[in-house]
C-alpha cells in the first residue's frame, strides 16, 4: 500500500474541496458523502474525529458536534487520482441528519425494462 502526503492531494479541482465518503469500519456500509478541504483533513488527523467543510454554512464542522453522532476515524484512504477520500470510521449513532443509519437510503427508479431474449 502506498503512503500519500497531504500536499499530494488534489484540492484545486472543486474550489479546494475533495469529496469524502465515510464508510463504517466494521460493516463496510457507506454512511455519507461530505467534502473536506485541507484544514478539515488536518483537523481530522489531529483529533482522530471526522471534520468536514460545510458548503452551505461555509465553515469547518465536526461530524456530531451538536448531535453527538461522531465518527472516530480508523483509517484514511486516498483514491488513485488523489482527488477523493475514504474515511473508515466507527460511527456513534446514526450518520444521517435525518436520523437514518446511512444517508444512502433512497433508491433511484431506473425504469429499465429487461431486453427480450433473441434466442427464444
């Protein structure tokens, strides 16, 4: 496994933000998508708890700072292009602000119809 330094990450594609997935360390279930800038990543490393950049509030926030549903970071993985982050976390309580265990509880109706078998 390759080691990556913060300065190697690509923060300049999305106004200094990198999309970040939080995934449960034990179950591997995807919990949420948020964004990190360099400041939030450094704070995450320093404290061991997930910090993100709020695009709507335009400020740094710690996941669970008001709800108590914190994310203890176990590992930080970086994708091959160094422009996406995966946090493997121990989630306390629900990850979603709606109270759901994960933010990914809506399923898109794809409307795909099965293709008829040509051989039958």
